[in-house]
């Protein structure tokens, strides 16, 4: 549903009629902004006003919106942009070895280029990332993190070489521009990059404790400044009607989704290792961690291993972080960096060792790499050939085709010049993201559940007025509800559309149209009943 909700947000933005709201009579700008849902500014701000943490995907939002002008606003275009973003993220990380060798000789530059190819190969050859590349906004988050990693690591090298002091304003600004863009590309980065950067500053060799302390303080202050838009949003935003959408509720969910017992902590440690082995392959995990350690030892590049450590500890400390089918990508990307670096380092050491007569050591190292790459390749290429073997997304593959069939049935049943309303936001986002026709028939509307909630609270009329929703009386209304709600659908429709609600009908006569079956994310299908109010 998350990807569908993000796609609909972009579609509504690009299909809006104007940029700024138009005031009606004595309306203030704020009142017009709330009511004019044909304005692009309303579309952008309405979502983050209700779902506070969506402010941390604004960079990705405008990135997708910009590329939608090329690829289109449909779900196929959104997937293409997602794949592009994920591929660019791997490409940016693959560029890091080139940074190592920019002042080196020709031979080192050639090895750096081959190392970049190896890193890119590990990334695009990863079965999990291959599937994940189509999964939407997280891939823009990966791109933001990759850019921030390269920029920050370059600063850390200069900091280590005493080329920049810890409090140099220009350096901090450059870092924070890159990191702030990453923070607002996806909120997952907020839980990883600040911790990793702080650790990297502390672990950077060659500087005094005082210099490191000043750098950490300067970075912390800059980080707080970058969070000012979020703090302002929390200060001015009203509590969301759905209490699960507010910043406080979301943070509580992240911190308390599971328990903190010692036994549970041990289970999380094991789960991280087992999950990363599944996502990157056991050999890929070994090569990735080994490569990040080697980067720290040989190249003094401490940020990659610190990012892996931050990801590991986030999985332990933040129970809500355990959605590894999504958050695991941020570690797998860094593991691909380490694996590519480690593999090419072994190849180079084998060649040098063989030339210097250390044939036994070179042979053993070469054998280790050959076995590791073979084991890794068997898993990854098997998953690329058969994506349904990727455990993290198996249920989505089971439901993908059925969702398109389900939406196709709905399109055929909903005529022109009618209104279409579904029960809840999950269904609303999925249906609207896949069908421009159904999106048009439900524009300026909300899920039926929202009208029921506002009517029960005695504020339905105010709700309609605040959001500028004026539903036409002369068109049929199609209503799709899940089977458990069907028994009370007539009563709910009467309360919302009848005399005591929106007064769209004198008599609300709910007529059944068809029962539809939908399998989404689970083996057990869901039954939905489609009704029409003539």
C-alpha cells in the first residue's frame, strides 16, 4: 500500500489544475489552501499535514514528480523511476573507489575502475535488490544515502589529513546539504546516517579528541538545524483524524512494536544476521563485511562499516525497524560496496603474491574467493532468473497479478458520469494508483470510512466544507465495501448520504452490483461487495 499511496500522491500533484489555491470570496489564503484540492500546493501540503513523517520523503517526491514528466504518471512510469533511482544509487557507491585513486598512478586508477565495475556488478546482480528496485520511494532514499555517503566520506578523509578543521563552516554546510537531502529522501536514513557519521568522526584516526569533539558538536548542531522543518510541522499541525498517522504515534510504534526483554534482544541479533544472509547471500554478507573492514584499515574509509553498525544496532534498539524487506536494502547496498572492494582486493593480492613467489598464499586466497563467488552467484542468479524465490517479497508476487485483475473488473463495472467510493485508504490508494479512470471518478473524495467517522463525530458538514468537497446529487454513487461491512452497508450509506448526512438522496436505496474476490498480500482471498446508489 505504501508504494500505491506515494504513486497517488504524485499523480494527484501532476494532474492538479493550478499551482496555488484560488480563494472564494472572503476566504483567507489558509482556508483556500485547505479547500482547493485542484491546487498543487494543496496536494503536497495536505499529505504531510496529516501524515507527518511524509515530510521526510519530500525530496524523493519531487524527484519522482520530475521524472514522471518523462516516464508518465502511471504505475509503470513510477516503477521505471524507482528502478532508475536504485541503479543510480549503486552507481554512485561504485564511484567511491575512483575517489581513492584520483591522485594515484595509472595502474591504481585502472584497478579502481575495475573495482567500481565489481561493486556495480554485486549491486545489479543482487536478487533482492533486483526485485526491490521496483518498490518505489525507498530507492530514492538509497540514492540519497549513497550520495551523502560519498560526500561525507570525502570530508572525513580531509578531516583525517588535517586539511579541514572540525568547525569549518563551509565543510559542514557541504556535508549537511548532502545529508539533509538524504534525510528528506526517506525517513529510514534519519535513523542511520547521523549515528554512522558520529561514529565515523570518533573513529577517524589522526585527530585529537578535542578536534573530534568539536566536529561532532558542529555536526549535531547542523543536524538539528536540518530538522527545523519537521519541528515546525509538529508545532503547527493538528492531531490527525487517524491517530496512527501522527509523528508521536508513529515514533511510539517504531519504539514499542516488540518487547525489550533480553531473550528478545538475542533473537533480534540472530534475525539481523539471518536476514542479511538471505538478502545478500551468506557469502555476500561475509565479503561485504570483510570489504568494509578492509576499507577502514587500508583506505581509512570508516563510514561504510559505521553504516553497517548503525543498521545492526537500529535493528536491535528500534523494534519497528525490523521490516527488513524494506530497511534491509540500506545495508545490502553497503554490503555490495564492501563485497566488490574485497573481491578486487583479493584478486590484486593474488596477482602480486603469485608474482612475488608467494604461490601458496595466493592460491589459497584465490580458492577462497572462487568458492565465495560461486556460492554467492548460485543464490543471486537463481533469484534473478526466478524473482519469486526472493523470500522477502514472495507474498507480493503471489498477489500481484490478482490485484490487476481486480482493478480491471472494477474499471469495467464503473460507468462514466458516476462517483466511485471505496471503504478504506488501503484499497483507495491501490485502486487509484492503477487506474486513471477510477482515479478520476474518486477525485475530491475520501474513502467511505472517513465519511462514516466524521458523521459519527457530528462534524461531517464541517469536514466537507474544510476540504472543499461538494459531491454532485444527480450522478450514481458506486460503493465498494469488504464483506464484513456489507451487513451494515445500507445503514451506513443512509446515515452518510441521507437527510441526516450529506442529503444527496431523499431515500438511499443501496442496490448490489457484484461480489468481487481480491487476493492481496496473502493466500486467503478477500471478498468485496460493490453497490450502487442510483
